[in-house]
C-alpha cells in the first residue's frame, strides 16, 4: 500500500488533537510566549493578518481585537481544528477561518501586512516552500513572525521528535534564518522568548523528564523568527 502523503498524516493527527479538545488547551500553554511576540509586532488597527496553522483560532481572535479596521484569516490544514475555530468565533466580525496548507496558501498574493504563526512551522512538510508561500501572500513592507518551541538550539525539547506521531523539522535559529532569506525575506532575525510560567515542584507529563528539565526549557524559551518583505507599501 502506498505511504500516505505527509499532508494527509498531519491532517489526520491534528483532527484527532482537535476532537480531543487539545486545540483549546494550547491557548494557555502558548499565550505566555505569544504575548511578547504580539508586543513586538505592534499591530495597527488597519492591518490584515494571516494566522498560519491557527489551530482552534485563539490567536486569530486575539489579533482581531487589535486590527479592528482590518481582517484576520486563520488557516489550518486540519478541518476539525477549523470547525472548532469557527464555532468559537461567531462573535468576531473581522475573522474568517479557511482550511489550507502552507504548501499552497489558498489566498491571493500581496494581501497580508503580517503573517503570524505559533507552534506550527516545524510540522510543515516543506518549510522552505511554506516560507515562500508566506512571502507571496505578504504585501511589500509586510513581515512574517514565526514562533516555535521545538528547535535545535534548545536541547530540552529534542526528545519531542520521537514522541510526536508526525514528522518534524529540528532546525537551529540560523538554519531557519537561511530559509527565510532563501524565500526572499530581508531584515531576517531570530531571538529567544523565555516562558515566564512558574514551574510546578513535580512534573508528571510526557514531554519532559522532570520539573528541572521543564524549567530549563522555559528559561531558554521559544524561538521567534522574523523577516520582512522589502519594498514600500506600508509605513
Ligand atoms: C501545535 S498546533 C498549534 C496551533 C495554534 N497555532 C496554537 O498555538 O494553539 C499546530 C497546528 O499547525 C497546523 N499545521 C501543521 N502543519 C500545517 C501545514 N502544513 N499547513 C497548515 N497547518 C498546519 C496543525 O494542523 C495544528 O493545528
């Protein structure tokens, strides 16, 4: 029997996560690292933002309250995640959710002023292509903001690769930067965003060996990557 396409495996896996309520559960885990990213983004009211790999849509809704004269599009490869996102967003007038993959973003070129993505990019089957697609849908002067917890420079997350049911890319900040540059971005940079969440005395989950490892992981924090699409258009 032919091996399932990577996109099919991703869709099936994240459909399961959504059905188990894990889409909503990620908000509290990812918010402490996302708020510093949003502060740096300094969104203006008239911006159009793509939330790439939006999951249950909590970040799209958060951003929609800041871009009150603009639009937010949340996109995810998982139909079930999008179903949850739509159900939770009926009151947000300037948000819409679409099913789609980073290999071919189902949106016109030069539309968004920002692409934001939280804890998704290392799952993209072809990160180079995904970044090229982010670049395509951005307007000149726009920028991409990609935040991930799984990257080579943070040794405390490396074991996730064996735990996750789908293939992942464990790249360093410099390797991600090179992919941004190859996709056409300029002013490319990466930085760490420590997670200030207090660590419990004991840890019984499956992602870390013990509480000390979790604390070390959070102290090093997430990797924030940014790049700009050069050109006038926004200022
Ligand atoms: C760990 S979840 C994070 C979801 C959300 N950003 C959050 O912080 O709660 C990763 C999400 O990325 C989506 N995803 C992974 N690869 C994708 C791709 N190639 N195209 C679109 N979505 C993708 C998954 O379906 C999943 O919903």
